[in-house]
C-alpha cells in the first residue's frame, strides 16, 4: 500500500508534519519541491528528509511516524519528562524536525526563533517559554555565539537542558558552558535514527549500539525505513540480524564501559604516503590539544604523498609548531600539510561546517 507524498515550505511544514504523523494527511517532504519527488511512498512513510549534504552525497531518508514518535518518547524519558522547546534550527533538517515532533507529542507550543539566529533572537524566543520544563536543541556554533554574549547567559541558564549535536563538540566549548552554569547534553544520531538517540555516549529509549569492524552500528525503534528510491544504498546501510534491524552509521567509534566515543567518519580516512590517516581523529586531537579549537580537517590531493590533511581554522596557529605537535602524537603522516586560515568557518544551514566548500578551498588554495 502507498500514500501520497507532498513537499511543504517552511510555513506549511509544521501543520503538514502534524497531519502526516496522525495519518490525517499525506507524507511530507521537508522543504521546497525539488521537482523529482515520486507521487507516492510506502504506507508507513510519514516524512522524507534530505540529509545535510556536508559530504558529496546527500540522501533522502524515509521515516515512519512510529520512528519519529519513538525518538520523541526516548528524549522525554532521558530529560525527565515532556516539556516546551525552543526551535532554533531549520525544519529541513532532522534536528529541527525532532523539536517539532517532541512538541507535538508533549502538546506544547515551541518558541520559534524569528529570522537569523543571534543572541538577541534567542533571548526573545526564550522569553516566550512558560512551561516548567524548558529545552533547546542547538549546534556548537550557536552555543558558542550565546556563551560569548553576556546578555544571553541568564536566558540560557534557565533551560533545564540544552541538547548539542550535529557535529563534534570542542571540549573547550563544553568547559565554557559548564563554567557558565549551562546544562548541556551531547547527542549523537542522524536522519536515519530520527535524530539523536545516544546522549553523552549512552543510548536512550530502545536504542542499542555496537562496534563492528571499527564502525558504529545502531538498532532500535527509531530507525528509518530506508532511502527513498535507492534500494542499493538502503541495503548497504541497513541489515537484519537475529531478529533485529541495524543501521551501519559509517562512523568510527569505540565503546568503553557502555559509553560510546565517536572517532570520526570512516570515509574520512585518507592514505598519505601509504599510511592511513583518520581525519576525524586528527580533527579531535587538534580541537583538544592545540589552539585550533574550531579545526576542520579536510583532504587535499598531493602529487607526492597522494593525499594530505589540511586544517581549516579561524585561529592564528603556527604551521611548524602544529606539525611538530601532531607528528609526535599521531605520526608524521598525520602532520597537516598546510593551514587554511579563514575569518569564519563556512556553515551549512544545519549549522555543520561546509566541508565541501573547505575541501574545494584546500584543493585550490590560490583561487
């Protein structure tokens, strides 16, 4: 059986999503009609969301109402109950959509940030919250903006919990938040899991996690149906084992005493001079151990080494000192070939670094 699929603009989307979740309306695509959507989808599909495209291959993830509502229930359980949410992320991405779903489930009205995200717009939205339990979902760049604005701190401290996801969080940012009295929980998940399903390294709700060949796999009631119109990619990412369905995340990780540490993307491993260099591990090292706390590491082709790591950062860092520090800890092959100095890291609408733009800049530094 099938159901109709329609696209919804930002203004239309909250109502369209609510109707799709209840079964009173068609399935909904989060965003403007790209022109190539199918007229119908499987009966279980309530939402189709396109991945952020921080890499070269965005995907259209098909999610059921059951998966979306299971994620909302898991969040409520982890945070001590349903509450009222501040919405500061685009609803074309799963983190923003998850805030809407949690609000629907809690029967509360989210406080939506109007216009561009700034400290002032955040404070105005926060002032509209009137529920005893108050939550926000942000990305690290947004939290950094708020912590730097003295006028935003009182509003930020009034939140019972700030969920922080979308990308790796620099430890220095977490330390600043804690020092400011802001209660932060790091989340891990994706469109394929209907949003964050691992909080501070621990699975929430019915989520299970494991490491297979170094890669993180997730299972539970929040998993997507698959990728719209792409059975090969669906079969590569989702598989059944002993009655359970698992999602291969493509992220490297480890689990220590039940706590997950994400080490980076498996497809961000380059081979430089015959030696494998995990760019995610290098990026994490730079953010924790050097002045490049905003570092994004991207690959660049090199006629001698094959590929080399390039560090994009807004910080003033000395390349020679950086190479020496990295080489001593991670090996000579991981030492950055150069630093791509930027005034500010380019961001996607989701708040994630625009890695494609940075790769292009790293590949053609003279442009």
